C-alpha cells in the first residue's frame, strides 16, 4: 500500500502538473499558430487549389502536454473546449511526441501538422509560422489526388523488401559522398546560381535551359534508380520548402514584417548552394534535395505558374515538368 507521505507527494506533484498546465497554457504560440493557419487560408488556395479547404489540424507538442487543435475528437485525447485565439476545438493528451518534432503525422483518422514549441525548434515568430505552414503543406500533400499512389510507386521501386515503415525514406543509400555525385551536381549548381542572380525573364529562361541540360547529364551519371530518390525528395521536400518562400512572398505584399522572411528564404537558396559546395553533399545529405527542389519549383513558377495544377498527379517528376515547359 502506498505510504501517506508518498501519496501526499504524488498529489502535490499532480497539483503542480495541473498548475503548470494552467500557467504554461498562455505561453503556447497560439498567435503564431493562428497566423500560420490564416496565411494558408488566405494565400494557400492560390498556390495549391484545395489547400485552404483542408481542416489544417495541428498537434502542438508542449512540455506538459500535447494539444490537438482544429481536428475532430480523437481517441486518447480529452476535449478541453475551444481555443480562443484560433477559435478551434482543442483536445489534449500526455506528451508522447519528441519536443522538437516538425513533421506531418496521422492521428486516428486525421492528418495533422505536428510541431514543437519555438524553443525546442530554435525558430520563433514568422520563422516558426512558416515551419508550421511547411508541415501543413505536407499534410495537404497526403490528400492531393494521385500523391499517395506516387509515394507507393516510389516505395515499391526504392524501399528495401523488409522495410516495415517509411523510415527508408530517410536512410536510402544515395551516393552522397562520392566524388562522381559532386561532379554531377556542380554544373547544376552553376546554372542555378545564374538563374537565381538573373534580373530579367530571358536570362532566367536561358539559365533554366542550361540547368536542365546539366540535370539530364547528372541523372545519366548518377543512374536512374538513385535519381528517382532525388526526384522523390525534390518533389516532396523541395516543393514544401518553396511553398514557405511563396507564402512569405505573398504575405509580404500586405505586411512588411514578412519581407525579411521572404528575402532570407530567396537569398538562402544561393547561400545554401555555396555552403553545399564548400561543405560537401556528404555533409548535407538529403537536405541538398530541399535546396535543389525549391529552386526547381521556383524555376517552374517562373516559366509557368500553371505547373502547380499538374504537380499533384506527378509530384516526383520536377524534371519532366521543367522539360515540358521548355519544349
Ligand atoms: Zn518537410
């Protein structure tokens, strides 16, 4: 039987936990959560038709509990009324997710953007908002018609036979550190730099033509199977990274607080290419594909914004989308 002293300690700690929940609740980034959901509601639809109709559910992982917002009631969660800033339903459960998560998750029958607090992610304010928007985009990707079929096809071609889950997507043995890979990417980087620095449409288009030629040569050198992994990551993560940039750009038109976020993200593409060149693809690993994929999405938008209508049916084929728009 539990001693009265232990019982007293336990009830004291339960009380403290309850106090912490109450005390910490106002420090949750609800204003930034609301801002991220609102920017998707206002600008998301023009970027990705159907996105704004999404329920944009969020799992906020705090220190004392996890909060599921803007989602139908799920098993294992306790409903705690309406969250005043977002106006959304709020449910809570004990913490079971890493504090620094930023990833789409499936909870019961809903796809949610799971995200840790700004402290845990090392990003606050607008940067945290755009990180949440990135994860909301991933949740939306899963609902795009054709997207899951494309993921299944890539999985059937690239995942090891004994892969039980999606972990292979992070550990696929792409030849990051091989000298031939660096050689294959160097002409792509050169053309991408020219594209990013170009100030008129003719120069941009000429740089895209050079880039695509370098891309075809890189595919031939690296091999079609490994290149499919490039296409997969560029199409999934690069386009999500570009979506952050596109949202920041649209927000900045009416709200000067977003100008820096846009400028940093656009300028960050060339900065990242230089860092990859300096530090090596072996160091950056799959993060390299975020950068190239975002640049390719930007190139596609420069050539023809309508590419975004074609994306859901062929999400892991940015090279084909580019070729189609240059033919
Ligand atoms: Zn992502």
